[in-house]
C-alpha cells in the first residue's frame, strides 16, 4: 500500500511538471513562426525641442474620422502651434510641449479642455486625444 504522504508528494510533483510544461507548449513551432513573421514594433522617435513642421492627422471620433492639420512654426524665436479641423475656416492656437517621445498640444474649446498627444515613428504619427468628456485615438503622417 502506498503511503499517503508519498502519494501527495507524487501528485504535487506531477502537477508542478504539468504547470511548467504549459508555457513551453505555448511556444510551439507554429507560434514561434508566427511571432517571427510579425512586424516588430517600432520604438517612438524622441521629438526635437522645436518640433517645427506640418502634421496631417486622422482623429477617430465615435461618429466619423475627422481630418486635422497641425502646424508648428517659429514665431519670433518661440514655438507656436495651430490646429485646423477639416471644414473649419480658421486655425486655432495650441500650446506645444515636448516630453521625450510625446508631443502635447493643449487648448480650450467651448466643450472643455483639448489635449492631443502625438507619438512619432519616422514619418508615421500615432497618439490620442481628449476633448471635454470625449477621448480616442489618432494616426497621421509628417507632411513633406
């Protein structure tokens, strides 16, 4: 007859081996092949202190995608930014702040504070936006 202590130790050891084998099974050849075939994520490019340029964005909103142009220029030695949503005849000034790999554009509008945060990888732009209670993602390009 098997000693109960030995039985418990045997079951415990078997369970540990089975648990340890699960992660190894998850790395089977097909999964590894899929990972190597996937395009590696590109690290964001740090913004220069003076991110002068024109950026064409697509703002994902609940009801539609809204094109938005951002222009950051030199104004008497200081960085000055404006945003111009599609269909709006006049540009709106924004405060421009660089924090490493993030470029912040801030202003206020009738429904509250507006914040646009841009990340850059080469000429590709990604990021997020908030306006009052709304928020979402965006993408775009550095215009040439």
